């Protein structure tokens, strides 16, 4: 039996990990079904160790299947908001030249 882990983050800074033992030849779909996580994983992006994956991709011993949430804020917009919050002085902690 192979050791597989399923990771899901329902909210920022919160992660649910489910450790599984699956037979060789198992797929991402098998891991998600066995995890019994209560979510509609067909509508989420999936990955194995940060690499995009499909439901029919095979998993291997030691793999971590990841279920990704949609971004709440565009990362570029979040960066702009942080910059504006700092004021016009530039980066915090830098000495002026």
C-alpha cells in the first residue's frame, strides 16, 4: 500500500491534511474519494506537489494531492494595496539614499 496525503485549505492559514493508504495504480480521483473531504472537488484546480494534475492522473507512494481554492484577491492588486497602505515613503525599513 502507498502512503498518499490530500491537502485542502478551506480558508487562509488553515489546512486540512488527510493521510491515506492506497493501492498502487490509484488515481487522484481515488485519493479524493478516499479522503472524504466535504467539497465539490470537480470545480477546484488540482495538483500533485504543486504541479497541475487531472482526476485520472496516477499517484505514487509519498505523493501529496492538493485541492486549490480560487484566489479571493488578484496578487498584483494585493501588492498595490499594501504599497498604498505604506504611504508614499517607499519600502518600509529602507534607508533613503
